[in-house]
C-alpha cells in the first residue's frame, strides 16, 4: 500500500497488490452468490476503482484495510 501510495505508476507494486488481494475480492463475491465469470468482472471493476482511490488512501493502523476493501467490493457488487 505504501509503495502504491508513493508511486501509483509502479507496475510491480500493483502486480503484488493484485496477487495478494484479488483472491479475497473474488472470494467475497462468490460468497455473495456471483458465478466465477461475474466475480472476475466485478473484481476487475473494484481494482479499477482502486487505481483512483489508493493514491489518496491514508493507512490508519487502528482500522482494517481488508474491511475497507470488502466494503468497496460490496458496493461494486
């Protein structure tokens, strides 16, 4: 998160982010009843939204990034 926040164009950081968080996003979507193909489409939309939101994101250690990401995913669903 810190590397993306510092340099939003860093493709290596984005690749790592996608590798770590895409499975969680797709898992939440599957749990909410989406089929795999639909879950992949919505996950792609979530990641696109994140490209705009993460550069301004300020990490707060007292809160949960995964919780925020799940909320964002739920809104996209």
